[in-house]
C-alpha cells in the first residue's frame, strides 16, 4: 500500500501556473510537482465557491446532492448526511492513517480524517502594501504541523492532507485596495493583463454577469479600478502564490527527508480558481469562466511516468481515481470516474463525456442558480433567469470572448447542449429547473458595466441586516 500526500490550495487557477502556460508566476515547487507528474489539462471544479466545492470533492457528489450549496455556516441541517460516504471514511476503513491539516470548510466532508486545526502564526509582511490576512498566517502553522507529521509517520500507510489557504489572501488585498492600489516596492515588472481583460461582448452576456458587481462585494470593490490597479492586483495574486509555493517546498523537503518519498503519491489541486482580471473579474463567484472554474490537477510520484492528459475531468474524479490507485473497492454512488489508466500511462485522454459545474448563492439574498456543462469542444451555461444562456467555442475561443448563444448559426449546437444539460439534470436528480432566482431588483438599477456601479453589494447589505 502506497502513501498519499494531498496538497490543496485555495483559489488557485490553472491559468496562474507555468504548467498551464503562465510564464510570469514564480512557483518552482509547484512546477516541480507538475514536471514530475501526470498533469490533467482540463480539470474543473463543481462550484466556484469554497464550501460547496470542498463538500463535493471529498464525497464525489455534486453540490445539489450533498445539499451544501453556499458558504453559509448553517445549510439548514447540522452536517453532511452520514448516508454520504467520504474520502476519509473509505481510506480509514482500508487501514490508512488519515490525517488532515489546514483548511476545513467542508461541512462534514472531512469525516473519517483526524482533523488537526491550525492557528495563526504571525510573520513579517514582505511589503506593507501587500497585506497578510489569516490565510497566510494559518498556512505557516499548517505547514509546520505537516512537516512534524512526516517526520513521525505511523507504521502503516498514511493519507495526509496539507490543505493550504493561499492564494486566498487575494480577497483581503482587494478589500484593502478597493479605491485604488497602494504603491509596492516592485521586485520585477508588473504582470501583463490577460488577453480577455477588455472585451466588447458585455451586452451579449446574461444579466447576472452584467451586474455581478451588485452581488459580490469584492467585485464591487474592484468595479472602478483602472488598468494599473488590475496589474497591481495580479502582482499581489502571484505574490500569494509564491508564498504558498514556499510552504509546499518545505513540505516536499520534509517528505524527501522522511525516506518515504518513493512510496508516496502526491496529489496537487485546488478547490476553485480566481478571476485573474479576465473579463475584469476578481476572486470567484457565480461566473463559470475558465479562470475561476478550471483548476490544476496533478498526480506525482516515482511510480508514475510524467505525462499530460487531454480531455475534460472533474474534481469529482479524484476520489475514485485514488481508490483504484490504492486498490480499494469503489462505492457505486460516486459521481466521478477513475482515471487510473491515465495515471498508469495506458491512455492520453480522460473518459469523461462532459463535466458540470453548479452555482446557487454565496451566502443569502442574491440567489441566481446556474449550471455549466462542457465536453471540451463547447461550454454551455444557463442561469434561472430569462435570456440567460452562454455558449463558447472552447477550441477556437478559449478566452470566452464571444457568447454564441444568440447567434442563429449555432442554433443546432444550442439545441444539442440544452438536451445534454437536461439529460444530466435528470440523471443526477438535480432540481435545477424548479429553482427560482431571488434578489432585490434595485441591485441592477445602474447602467450595464461594472464601472457604472454605485452603492454596496447585496452581500454587504445582507451583512448589515444581520447586525440590526
């Protein structure tokens, strides 16, 4: 039985890494994992939000099946149903020492793991203009505890999770720089803006996307940024990636020093991505664009031959793949599929026909349910509002600059993906078409374009209402 070391980052887009084509970021330790591993080119989260995504990948269930559909601490029930089997339970029952360090936010999805909490360990800021929040401080303690564990592993195989917070600290950066960026002591040139930063297709997007600033406080904070503000924000995002990369490097060194590196499979991925200034979006929310929904996924170890795997896959597939790797019987109820053949070098593409993503709400008071489906050729998106569909040609427009949903040339394509979505919804017993949007229409009273936003976002107004 081989050991498993899982390293998770929070809010890390595949688009931000060298392994996926980014030439700016400085993350040598993540690069090393990818260089020596099996890299899945097109892995997608099930939801561009922490708690639903995490409950989902620990169980290989969609958010609508776990019923964990937002970041609310109370989902209307106490914890994840015990009828839903978890990663920790399956591996603990198979004889593994299952231990989790760092971020939880899974609403019971870590059942079966020995969950070791982290505390904040304050470290000096590199630059006073680039703020450190709890995320950065927690990562220091998480890393120290993972290292201590690797130096004192039990006499049986382990499944250890280093669940790191960064680059999630970018959320706090945006809040501190909502008017305009503070000046940095730049160690290198500012990064370029992405090619889909400016686009003239905003009037051809669903109303939910046109007024995303009305729903999401961080998007509202960035609504009036100029090009230079966005470039400084990207600089900070890459900086937080470099911070977490150093922690990952310390963990990899500890694994090497333990003498168990050759017997350990490393799994590296993220719960969801980051807007990265694409379409002038920041952090994550209900948009299903590549930057926030496509995540890194790499399996690395001496037992694997480095390769790159084409086709689409989902974070739902991680659990069944690991079960096959460990030769543990898979429950029939898992929604993901195993990619053990790809890991073992027996095929160069995944077996998924398509993958799906879901959206409901971040907290409460601005509910616009949405669904996404992609097979790698096209991506189809639908929200529960009138005239709220998107279609992108993923072979010729990976940057998602032109919404084809209303183009009569693509009528047949639209019919095909609508049917595929309906088939998936029926198959997974999703009540999507019964859901309703719910928000105050006053939030969409300004002219189209986030630069026209005024006032607070729905999330901020909701938070104010709780204090009254």
